[in-house]
């Protein structure tokens, strides 16, 4: 069965892993080493924040791990599948069936209603969504009364909540969120972060969130700090002040980075 | 200004490719038509002016009906020659003469096959026809022909050749070959020169006459003075015309053709305006922020407007240049398509001011005109839009446009319906209907997309939903795209229905006019000799033979009776007539009329038909001996060929429209071969009933094909419109496509979404075009009295399918481009 999903991995099992991941852009003069050997593990139900100054390779790391981009060397695994071995069609299938995405710019399809947007990944995968689960999700997200609206008729916060529902609806093995609060005011941002937090804690959803906002990182179970394409620090149970401290420290070591 | 426009052009190069190609095609078509028709015109004028340089004045019968009071004979020739100021005079005897090639087929363009008299001057030569090989003809058995025709016919000096004059084929010896400046040759015809005595016998209406006399003015005498003096000598019915008047008379090659070509070019250009407008609208929307920024830092509205228009002008200018080059190719194609024969095609004149100016005026004009509204909309952007984020303001509501569209469409439909009764409305109704639909297409696009959503979703799942939604998200653009397809296919279908009906009507009519088993007719421009029927009657197996000769009679009450002269015994045995009263037995001494004619004129059996023959005003006064009913050929009145005035010369003979033959049972095939062998004249066609029917429909096939060929440009531009729209859609939706890819839509499906959307738009354009075109065609047919409507359903269905296929094919390119969009770049793309 093509649409079959693996059984939930026992708590604490590794859902995604990177091994000595490198990514090099361009050649010669224009050569940029975005990732210089990154290894990390992401466990079931864990909410990880990836922090780092601008240009440190956060997005690149996430893209490689999520099958949106191919690493130059090293391996990225989702479950037991090594993404480096897959062609475009198989990668697409993995994304469709195992990964959820939340983008900074919401990226809802303007022609579809909120509900259609939420069920879009399942429709693309040809799966049916568990109605009960969906209702629960919609209630949690607080958008049950907005389902027939098009994105243009929703506020930014509402749009991002729809995007969260879209990412969670088909219960993917892992959800990647790239700066999910970057385009939101602080209140809407806090709502979205609380939702992600509860998805991880109450629903056992594995989440990887790229952010440069210490407040956002404080919602995560742990924070990984990237600088110059390397993981330089890992912080369990991050707090805003601890993260801020760490960031200052990183900035001091990276005079070239500009914010 | 232009530098800024040029920079935009360079950076947005790809967006301008499609609209530019559309303009190139339209301009190419228009200038090609101009170059071709102008070259044709000039070649003809040149040939007219350079032909017979020694002619200053021509004396000929004037346009008044009946024969002139005095003959154009040698006495008149002598008197004209003696006029003061006349240096020379020449009697010419010209008519139609066909040359049969060595392959048995007639040579050259038949409408321009001329026979002339070779008039040797003192040095034994005729300077109008300089001999390049051999000599001039001396007697009836000798001819000379123009060099090109001799080559085409495959004849050399000294050989026996076959010619057809006055409906009879005969052999003659080719004694000379000449060159000549003559418009007939320029137009692709042939010239056969006879000695003067033979030419006079063949072509002159009087035994010792000429068809015209030409005068050469002595130096110091003007054409006008000489013409005046000549006119004084002439009996009524003859006129003296100056050379300049004659040249001016030479009709420009083919005005109808150039109007037709330019008309089609105009349609192609009209269709391209939709492409250009779509592109500039899209670009204006994409650059709204840029324009707003310009406004915010102090640029005036008109500056922004001029900026956009300058881009359109540049695109137009570049496209015009390319279009002109294409036009040269188009002219060459037209030259072979319409040139009567390939080697008679006029030399093309590629760089003349007219077409060059027209190309740039049209190309730039069309671009600027179609970019005008988008430019105005661009300039209307509010400066604060520069500071706003998010998607640009939603375009104005379509409500007023839809109301207007409904009203105009309804009016157009009513007018088109009314045109069935009042033919003149045919020029108003259909255009109004089309304009109405063009206004209405956005509404129709939204409606169709909405209706298509559910079935498409059932068919293709999420892809179908997205395609239907995408088709309606920019209804103006979808509508304009459908319009471009609609116009081309509407015309194709109008023409298909119209010509199919005409063709069927012609076949029906030919069938109605047929009698007996076989029919002998002359090819266009040729005729049947008087002895043809007699020669056929002598063949074994010919049971009944009759010629049909036009013999219109002007009745005593000044009404005309379009009578025909026939062989009474032949007609009776042909068995085609139903005699209602009286009998055909005494037709030699009377007239037979149809029942309708009898009623119309108040005639009964025994009434007298009296009046004069319209041809030569000789009296006729005969009793009605029969009232009958029969095929159209034999209506409304018949008399015996014996009652016709006898012809004095070959050129004066009556016009035989056809000879009908009935074969003995089972002898049709053999008789037909015998007739062909006996007549041995390729200018005569011998056809069975089925062939007569076929022959009547035959000319419509190339006509239809030429129309299709001309319309293919418009259809092609319509298809380019779809490519253009789909490319713009991909450009605008790069980010969406990236999201879909990230969420797991594979490459192939990204393409499928696009071609489903394209299919929706194409179905709209094709459906509207086929339906409206067929309706207009039907209205046009029904407005013609007596015409029966024929709807070629399979062909129309084929056009619909072809239009949809074109639309889908047009989306393949943009579709594969969409599938290849790098996902990460798409996700980062700033375009929303
Ligand atoms: N497509 C690309 N081509 C070239 N260089 C790139 C590309 N994408 C990212 N980079 C470079 O790689 C480095 C890491 O980028 P990125 O992962 O986007 O950082 P972050 O998300 O932490 O800001 C940066 O120096 C960036 O300029
Ligand atoms: Mg980033």
C-alpha cells in the first residue's frame, strides 16, 4: 500500500536524524559553505528549536532534513529512510506522507478555503483524514468557524493557525516550521507557539522549528544553536534569558554576521 | 523614457515574446498582402503602359447595347488613317484563343487567353509582338504564340500545335514565337497571333470588320486632339478613347483579393490585441508597487502612463520590423497560392514605402492601442500602495461590464436573427453579437469554471479543484484568452457552414439543371461551337441531343423572357420535359412556355409571343404550342434553334451554354468516350449526371481551403494567447507552485493542474466560437433566398475538439516550465 504510514514510533525513538550533513553552494569565488558537518537527532514528541544568527545555515539545515533540498554530503534520515538515496519523485512522496510544513509567509493557497487548505496534503496523498481528529484539531486551533473563508479574508494569525492545522492534520512523522512567528505580531505569535507546544506535548507530535527569536525558542523542549554551518551548542529546556545570553555569545564570535 | 522602457523590455524579455510574436504574425500577414497585391498591381499597370507603345487613340464599340450603326471596317480604317495628325492606323481583331499543351491540357490562365492579329508593317514585322524565333503567321494554318506559353505548352517552332477558337479545336503550325508587353501575359494568360484575315474571320462581329482600330498620333498632335477628330468620323455606337484614358481603365489587379487579404490580416491583428492587453495588464499588476514608488517620489500619473506606453511602442516597433521581414515571405507564399501559375507570378517588390509605412503604423498602433487601458490602470495606482504590503487591491467589479455584455449580446442575437429576413442586417448583427460576447467572456469564464469545479474534482481530485479555481481567479484574463480563440474558431465555423451550404446548393442546382445522361459544357471563358450538337448526334448510341442556346426575348410590353433555343426533336426524345398542354411536335413553328411563365404573362395555348431578340433586335412573333414543366435549364420558354437569327460571322454566333445528350441504354460510357474523341477539345467537358453534381461543388473545396489557410493565422494567434496566459500564470504562481511541491505534489501533477485550467479556458473559447460561428453561418445561409442550410456536424465537432486540443497543447510548454521550477527558489519568491 503506497499510502500506508509507519506505526507510531515508541516514545523516545529517533524520528529524524542528520549525520555529518554538509551543503556547499556555488563554486570557486562564489563558493559558500552553508553547512559544515551537522549531526543531530530528533525524537518522537520532541519540540526542537534551531537557533542561530542570520546566515548561520538554519534554513539550509531544515531544507536538507525535510527533503526540500539535497545535501552535498552526509545523510539525512526520516525514520529509517535515507533521503540522500531518493530521486525527486520518491522525495516528493516522503514529504507528502511523513512531513508537515509551516512557513514564515503562511503560504496558504489563495484559491482554496481554509478547510480545503487544511486537507490539501491529505488530498495530495490520496488519504482520508480522520474526521474526529480533524474536529479536535480545528477546535484546538480555534478556527472552526472560519473554515469557508479564503486566506485573504483571514488575519495573519488566523492564517498561520490554518497553516498549523494543515501541517498537523495528516499526523506526519515530523513537522518543520521555518520562522513561524516571523510575520506575526507578538500576541498572534504567542498563540501559534502555544499551539505547537501543545501539539508536541499533548499529541506527541515531533516538531522542528527554525527561529531567531529567543521568546519562541523558550517554548521548545530543547534548542540547538548553529553558527557558521555548525552546531555549536545544545540547550535543554531553554528559557528566554538563557537563549538570549547564548545568542549574545554567538554574535560576539561572529563579527561578520549582520542582523 | 525610452531608455527606462528599454531596460524593462530587456529584463522582462520573456513576457513580451508571445505578444510580440502575435504582432509579428499580424503585421507579416498585412504587409505580405500589401506587398503582393501592390506588386501585382504594379506589374499589371506596367504591362498595360508598356504594351503597344505606338497606340495613342483606340476606336472601339462603346458600351451602349446592340451593334454599332456602322462597321469597324477597312473603309473606316482608311478614313481614320487619313486624319490630320494621325501618323498610322491599325485594325485589330482580337478575341479568345486557347492553346492546348503537348500534354493535352489548356495552357495558362484561361481568363486571360487571347487571340490577336499579327499586323506586319513595312519591314514585315509587327513591333507589338517582336519575334524571337521563326516568323509571323501568313494564313489560317499558321500561328505564332508568346514565348512563355510556347515553353509551358512544350512546343517548338515548326511543330503542329492544337488550339481552340470559338469552341472548336483545330491544328495549326507554330511558325513563330514572340515576346510582348501585354497585361494578359502578366496575368498568366497566353497570346496566340493569327494573320489578320484569319483573326478577322474568327473574332470580328462583322465579316470584314475589326474589333478595334488603333491610331498613332503624329508628333505635335496630342492624344486628345486626335481622339476628338476621330470621334467626328464615327457612327453612333463607336467611340474614340485616348491612350491615357485606356490605361486608367485598366483595373487594378484584384481589388477584392486585396480587401479580402487585408480583412483577414485585420482580424489577426484584432485578436493579437487581446494578447498584448493581457500581458501589459499582468505586468502592471506585478509592478504596481514599482509604479506606486515612482508616484510616491514625485512622478506624475502621465509619466507612469507614458512609461508603460513607451514599452508598448518599443515592442510594437521591434515586432513591426520582424513582421515586415515575415511579410516578404508571406507575399511569396501568396504569390504561389493565388498566382494563377507559379511561373506567371509577378516579380515581388519588397521594399516600397506603402507596405513599410503600413507595417510600422499597424504594428506600433496595435501595440500602443492594446496597452492603453492597462497603462491607464497602471498610472492610476495610488502612491500609498508603495507602502502597503500584501496583495494589490482587487480589480474593479465586473457588474457593469456584465450588464453591458448581456445587453449587447442580446441585441446582437436579435439582429442576427432578424438578418434572416433582412439581409442587410448581416453586416451589423454578427459583429454586435461578437462584441457582446467579448464583453461577456469574463462572466462566462467564471460561470464555466464554477460549473467545472465539481466534475473536475471528481475527475482529477485536488488537481481538478485547483485548475477550476485558477481558471476563475482572473476572469478578465481568462475571458480575453478565450476571446482570442473564440474569434478564430467562430470565423472558421461561419465559413464552414456557409460554404458547405453554398456548395450543397450549387450541387442541388446543377442536378436540377441536368437533363439526359451526359452534358457537354465549356470550361470557364471558353465556348461551344455551333456544330457540336450536330457532331454528337451523328455518333452511334446518341439517342437524343440538343444544344441549349441563350435566346432572351424582349417582349412587346418591354418585359424580358429568358428563352432558350433547343433542338425540338432532341428535347422531346431527351424525356426531360413534362408537356402539360399542347405538344412539342410543332415547336419548330412556335414557342413552348412553362406554366409559371404562362401565368405570369397571361398566356394560354395559342397565345402569341411577340417581341424582338435581345441580341440583335430581329423580330419574333410565334404562337404558344406547348405548356410544360421541366428542369431549370429548359425554363421558362423554349423555341427551335431554327428560329434564331443566323450568325453572319464566327464571332457573332449565339452563345451555347450546354449540349445535353441521352445515350441508348447501356451505351453511356462508350458514347462519352466517343464524344470526347470526336470533339477532341480540352476546352469542352463531357460529364455524367453524377459528375455534373460533383463539378458544381468542386470550386468550393479550394475556396474553403484558402479561407482556412487565411484563418489559420488567427487561430495560431489564439493558441499563442493560451501559451501567453499560461506562462503568465506560472510566473505569477511560482510561490504557490513551490508550496504545492513542498506539500507533496509531484512534477507531473503540477503540469496537469495547468493543462486542466487551460482546457477550461479553451473549452470556453472553442465552445463559444463553434456555436456562435455556426449560428452566424446559419443565419447568413438562411438569409439567402432558396438556399438550404447544411450543417457539417462532424466537421464542427472536429473543430471543437481541435480547439480544445490546441488549448491543452499550448499549456504543455508552460506546464513543463512550472514543473521544473526549483522548489526552494519558489518558496522564497517574493511574488504573491
Ligand atoms: N541558494 C543559495 N545559493 C547560494 N548561497 C546560499 C543559498 N542559500 C543559502 N545560501 C547561503 O548559505 C548560508 C546559509 O543560509 P541560510 O541557511 O538561509 O541561513 P539562515 O536561515 O540561518 O539565515 C548563507 O551564507 C547564505 O547566503
Ligand atoms: Mg533562514
